[in-house]
């Protein structure tokens, strides 16, 4: 840290850190950008990293994982928040009239794979986990009950009462097929909604379109469930209102039916999976308990998280890794082991369980949306980049060119990634963000 502070180019290094938003593991690029007049071939402007600190340009890593880089994950979270909220109240290219369209907040859960420790509460009173007067004893000699009142931060939450009885293979297989289960749910939802209104699916598209935005969340037991915003629009998407007969209660009935009937099969093992029985459907309103702001914040929060709450790693498991030596919970270790065992079977190659073992078998996108729900993350990033470019031109750091007459030639090379422990402390001081714990997994 002292060495960096005494460098003559420290101010420029600090500027790079600010521009990267305090990224914990910035990517180092080495290269140049040249601007030429297309008509004359004259060199108008050249930027090179030769005069930058250490001869590199530091740019943000742009990861969505909060465990890897809180600064970049916060940008991703904020973008997701704006994307979801725009689909509820308008803005970012979506008309404000969309706020009058029927809209539901739906939670689809996973089925049970065995009894696990859970926090229970009723009317503000904490209840025992699994209080059973005549509890049975499992084949492995464990009494299937728990009279403890678990706190929300109890490390045993999500762990099975009997690990040997728990269906670890079923858990990771459900995670693997859950994206397909969601796809079939959306198809069944449209079919059921059309049937409830006496229409075919093709005819429904002439009157109503169904838009959604969803995010996957890991439960402590290691399976994913989905939170989704489902909205009814007219045939032209958010720019047109749905007909009067396209009501929220009819949509809720269609959601209930679709969630109950869809299945996904792992044919080589003859196993069929479906959604759990805990289905939550609530209308979204601008003034009720479930507002558009609360829904957008809830979905955006989980867009930056993964399986870390289960106690696993935030990186891929390598073939030479010793599972017994990894710093993870025993429950997570068993789930990873199930992925490895099943993934080694040639008939299950398509599920890519070995590749996604650190995600406990889940290989889908964490946050997705239908095409016409609202704006896109790409559009939000492009607007931010244009704002930063305009600011650079205004401050005189970049020349003002007629873009149609300028040829831009760029050449970049990857030159590394990350900051030293001392540099991370300086970056935290510069940006006002908390520094990582010394010796943590992200120190480089």
C-alpha cells in the first residue's frame, strides 16, 4: 500500500480505480485506440496504455456475483431493479400506462427431498423445528424430529435431519431440469389462459400477450425456486392495454393449473419432476402491501446471489479438487458429490452436472425476461457508457468527432486481473466501499 501511495502516477491510478467503480478484481488491458479521418487518413487522436500506471488500463470485471466483487454486483443489481420496475410502472422506453395492466408476483418452489431443519414462526412466536410427539426412527437410527427453535442465522438451517435418508440425487437433478420445467410452465400458462377465455393459443395472441421477468433463488437446502413477475398486455405488448376480460384472477387460475400439471423427465433414470406444492400468487399494486418498488428490489437482490447460501463455492469445481479438503458445509459437499457421480454417467452427459457441480446442478440463467417485458440490460449499459463518454468529451479528455467520418482502430491484450491486498485497501478508501477481509478468497 505504501509503495503504491509513493508512486508518481498514483493520482492516475486512483482515477482508474474510481472509473472502475471500486472493482475488487479489475481486468488489466494493454493496448491502444486510434482515430483516423476516413477521408484523408489523418491520425486525429491516439490513446495508449504505455503512459498508464504499470502500463495497463484497469476496467471493471462486471461480474454479477456479490461474493466476487460487491461493486460490480451492485451495478448489476441496480440495472436489474430498473429493468423490473420499468415493466411495472413504465420508463426506460416503456409507457407509464403499463402500470394499469394486470400483474402478479408468483413464486414457484421445489418439491421435498427429505426433512430439513427450518425456522418456524406463527404470530410472531418462534416454534420448534420439527416437533413430533411420536416421531419415527429412520432406517439409519435417527429420530426424525427436532424440538429446537432455530434462529435465522443458525448454520444448521437447510441441512437434513438424516443426511443418509435425504435424496441428494433428486435435489441436483431437479436443479438441472428446472429451466426446462419453467419453459413448459410458460407454455402451459398460455394454453390454460386461452382455454379459460374460450380461445385457441393462436387466437389469444391477437388479443393478449403474457410478459414475465423472473429470477432464481437458492433455498438453504440447496434447490432453486423461481420468483416471477407475470403481466398481461395487449397484442402489441406494453404499448397496448389488454381487453377487459383479461383479468388478474383468471391469470392466477391459469398459473395454478400450469404449475400443477407440468413435469420434466430425466428419461435415463426414469425420474419425473414437478413443482412443489407451495405456490404463492399475489397481485402487484401501486398502493398495496406488495408494491412495484418492493417487487423490483426483491428480484434484483437475488440477481447477484448464487449457491453461496448453501455453503458451496463461487467457482467451478476442478477435476483434481479434493472434495474432502474444500472449505464447504457437509451438506453442500454431498450435493456436489451427487453431481460428480451422476455427471460421470454417459447417459446423463446432456445435463452437464460435473460442469455445474458448484451450482449444485443448476445451469440456467439466474434472471430472464420475455422479449417485450421492458428494456434490456444491454440498453441500460449502453446508455451508461454514452453518458460517461459525453462526460469525457465535456471535460476535454476525449476529442469531439463526427462519428460517421472517423475510423476507430483498437488493439487490446489481456494483461492480468485483480489488485494486491494493499491496493484493495486503497481502493476501498477511494470509493468508500468496505475492503475485503485480509487473507480472504479474493486477495491476489
